[in-house]
C-alpha cells in the first residue's frame, strides 16, 4: 500500500494546497474508496507482474493484464464489483464453469514468462498453482504426502510440501488438463506429447502437491521448446523441395541429439548421487539437458555435418518424414523424464 | 533477485509507467461514480489501452500532454488526424487560429508555445503572417516534442551571439568562467550578426556537448550535424526550421508521416463522402458545438475564393473532426 499511498499523496497535494481540512476529508474518502475497490492490491499485483515479465512494451503489457483481469471478473460471479448484469445467477456458478475460468487464468499466468526466466517463471507457476488449488470441492489434505512420490521430488515432510495454502493440492484432472494445454499451446501435437503426459500423469482424484505440479509444468514447457527445436533441426536437414529427408541422415542427427542428452545425463547421475538432494536439482538438470541440446545443435555443426556425410555414404535407405523425426526426438527426451508415480 | 533490482527503477522510469499509474488513480478518484460502475479492472484496462493506442491525450490538460514523450507524440498525432483536412484545402492560418484548433483538443494549451512555433515557421519575422498546415505541424512537432532542448539551444545560441566563447557555454554552472568581452558593435553590425547567425561549426560543437549531458529528448546528433554542416553561418530559427523538415528527425519521433504523405487520408475521405451524402439528406442532423461552427465561419472567411466542393469538404471536415474526437472520447 505504501507506494500507492505515496503516489496518491504526491498527486493529491498540489491540487489542494489551501484547504487543510478539506484535504483531510477528501483524501480520507479517497483512501476509503480506493481500499474498498481494492485498487492497491490490483496495482501492486500489476507492477510485480510487469517487473518480472520485463516486457519491451510495459504499457501494452499493463493494458493486456488489466483487460484480462477485467474479462475474468466480467465472466465470473462472486468477484468484486461487477454488477453489470451479465446473465450470471447470483448464486455460485457451476463448478465446471468456474474450474474452466481458473484453468484459463492459470494458463495465462504460465504463459507470461519463458521458463528460462527462472524467477519469473517460478513465480507464475506458484500463482497458477494457487489458482488451481482453490478450485472445486475435491481437496483431500490427507492424501497429499504419500500419493505423489515422483522420484524426482523429495518426499514432502510431514506438513505437506512447503505450505501450499488452503488445500492439499491441485486436483489431478486439473493438473493433467493444464499440462495438455501447455503442450498443445507450445505447438506440440497431441500424439507427440501423449507419452510424456503418461509419464507425468497423476490420477484424477489425486491431489497434486506443488513440487510435482512445478515439475510437470516445467517439463512440458521445456518439452515444447525441445520439439520446436527438433522441428527446426529437421527443417535444416531436409530440403522441403526434395521430399522427406533420408532416413540415414535423420538417424545420424538423432544420434547426435542422443549423445548430447546422454552427456547431460552424466551430470544428472553425479548430481543425484548426493543424498537428500532437493527437488530443484533434478529440475535444474532437466533444464540443463535442454541447454546442452540447444548448445550442441548450434555449436557443433561440423560434428553434425560429419555424422550426416558419414550417414549418406552408408546406413539404412529410405526416408524419414517430419513426423517420424519429431516422434523419435520426443522419444529421446521422454525416456529421460522420470515417471511420476 | 538483487541483480534485477537495480534496473527495476530504470525499467519503470523509461516507460513512465508509474506516472501513468498515478494519473490513472487520480482520474479514477476525480470521476469515481462514472468510472467505477464497471469495476476498477475494467477502468484500468480502458485507461492503459487508450495509452497504448495513443488515444489518451484528447481533452486532457497541457501538463499531462507534455508529461511524457509518448504523450507528446500522441498529441501531435491526434492534432494531425483531426486537422489534416485543413492542409488538403490549402488553408493558411494565423498563430491564433492554430491556437484555437489546439484548444479544441487541449483546453488550456498556452499561446506561448504556438507563438514559438510561429517564430520557427516565419523565421522570427512578422509573427502575424499566415502559415500553411504542413509548415506549422512539423514546426509544432519540433517545438512540442523537444521543448526543453530547444530552450537550451536558444540559450547557447544567444550566448554565442553575445560573443561568449564556447567554453563558457559548456560549463554553465562553473563560477570562475572566462568570458570574452562582448564584441562592441554598432547597431547595424548587431543586426547583421543576428541575421547571419553564428558559426555553424561552433554551434555544432556546443550542441554536441549539450547532448552529452542532456537528460531530455533531443533530435539525433547525426541529423543535427548534417544540418549544421550545410552552411558556414546559421541563425537559430533557420536551424530549427531545417530540423523540423528533416525526415530523419520526423521518423525518430514517429508521430507524423513524411511530408509527401502528410495529407493523404483515404479513410477519412471515404468517411467524409459518406457524411456529405448524409448531410445532403438531413441537413439539420449534425449539430456541432458553437466552437466548431465558429471555426467553420473562420475558415470560410479566410479563403472566400474556393469551389463548392472544397467548402463542403471543409464543413464536413469540421464535423468529421468532431465525430472523430467524439468517438475517441468514448
């Protein structure tokens, strides 16, 4: 509130220098109005988001942000202030509709920052998680700790993973939906992402704790990037005019990819050797893997070229089309994703 | 996080976001009943959308318009959009007439700035003369957008005229400053000096030094150097006039199209044709404010010899601009 008050008083003061009493009552009623309308929170949230996102166009970002909030509150019942006669009943809307709203909003948050912007992304994941956590009646605090022991996440200590707030966790179906949307929005076709989602899957009735949620979201975000990179790689390898690329070529490229991932896997192994590792280490390793992948794709073209020219001389005949290449690349990634059990 | 914090202020400062947030809150408080009926999120959404689309400066006070570079360029653009039809008709207007036009868009627009603009266009001579829309708007753009810079350059120029050496100009705050004794000239010489101006190269040096330390916006150094390289001697207002007509400077500001395209407005032409058709059907329908009617009268007086088509276009244009401002206001 402080900064908003400061701004407000900075603006209010020059306007009314001659009326001390008048000023007091006016600014009091102003203050009351603003706090009633929740302006302070609204602005604080907006500024935080903006500073994290560091968009090139801050004004545009704010416009979008507020438009989004406005349309959310227009659609939703029960949120402050919009008695604008939308055809919503005065009672709570159906659980499904509300859930959908929350999902949309959570996805919007997750889209704001790229996963490489670590702190911004983490914050957005947190916000999204809290949003989805509020949804629906199906919150079973008791289920949380034992249900989700992905080997990548630390076993939550007795009180559930680090203060999730009201509920025990996000409902599994919502979690799965989130991941599906992330993948499809990221440009990954459903068939490609299906195996990944199977690995990250939580049962519909289960309550997903924050760590698992974050792991899933991050993996999907990284996977989307990875698939896009793979698609680009295929485009480099294959000339569209000449039809699908030769199988040998593709296999060679994929081989290089695999090597790159395995190199990073070696780092994973050493990391995981340390006892009581925190969840973040594994997550970081995932991200590192992608970084290695990108690096290798970019900085060792001669290695790739060597592999390719070698492959052209020998190796299996036939062609590999984009889809197959993509699936194979996806496979390389997915095999490295730990299964959430 | 600390490594991000140091640039947060910069990030916020450059975009003047806090200023806009503050203004949004002030406006909200001033018009509580009107703005809060749709919810504050919607209000802020509208406010920032209008800032983004440069629609936010219409009918605002002068201080708001000049508060940020974005506001200034938005205002210039709004002025252009509202009144470019005047340019099409070839009207010449006086300083006060232009000021009236400006006041329609900004009620407290000061006459001094319009007069300064007039001085640029008319080279400080006979400020009562009439100006074309095109000359005016580019000079106005320069004057409004780079107001602080022009003031500083004028000070430098006057110092140079008075014979002070460039070094004294560069360090204005220093107290122990060496001044050349003012050149003892006769009246004629002084006048001649003012007409001819100063050494362009000297001015260029001083302006360059000014840019090094200047906090506000200024035209690009390359464009200024280019202009000052053209002549040996240059006077202040011809320098400004050249700046105003410089394509690069115009592009950098980004508010107005190039001179060749200034008067092109196919959409408005279409709208006007439609309006003319409507007016022909129902002449009493468009009742504009008295100010606009006054404007129409003024324009008719100013150029009696015009064909019917143009005059009708002028009438409709006033309505058109009214339409436009009305719709922007919503």
